[in-house]
């Protein structure tokens, strides 16, 4: 059974775990889509103080996912005016395809239902057909292609998907 914990900006231990797991996952996952030097630029900004500032920004929340006391992934939600943006959701490679994604999504839906919002949007990389299909299997719809600026002159070409509660 998984456990999901919201990270608080003053919880340095959880922030350090988030930095470490994000770097591990990004270095494995993004190599399919972008060059290593671009990943290195992105992971350079995975520092406790930067994440603290992001958590303090309006509506940004990170959550650690653990299974049997081992951190296996994380996700990030941003509350917008009329929707919740699921901007990141990553699980370590060895824990994928084991049903954790559906459990995590049920937790995310519970978070959204506790707010006044009834729409979740996510933005999988356009080249990641497997992830896009995963979201479609959960009930997400849409096909609008957009570019998202992720910093350091890096843009992701994504497909905007929407889930209505």
C-alpha cells in the first residue's frame, strides 16, 4: 500500500529526498526526449531553496510517494483559478506498471474534490505516446498541442489533456 505525503516548505529532509528522486527519475526518463546536457541544465535547479520558494508560490504543492517506507516517486499540483494542473507525476522505473499510478490518481482526485475545482489538466510530452495513452486510459481527453517553457531556454512540446470530475 502506498503512502502519499504533502511536502511542507520547512521540511528539509523531505525537500532533499524530493531533489534526489527527481534527479534520479529525470536522468532516466527524459533521455528518451531531450539531450543529457539539457537534463543537466534542468536538474541544476533542483535545490532545496529553489523548491522551498516554489512551494511558497501561489498554489504549488509537491507530494512524495512511498511504498513500504521507500520513496518511489512524487507528483506536483498547481492550483489555478478554474483547474488543477498536474504538472509532474513520476515513479521510479522499477515501480512502474504495478498499479501505483491508478492509486495515485485516486488520491489526486480526492485532493481536487476537496477544492471548488472540478477539472484536472496535465501536459505529457508530445513524444511520450505511452504516457499520453496512460492518461487517456484514466479518462483524460483533449489533443491541443502547446509549448511549455520549463526554464533555461527549454520548451516542451506537449499535449494538453483534461479530466472532468
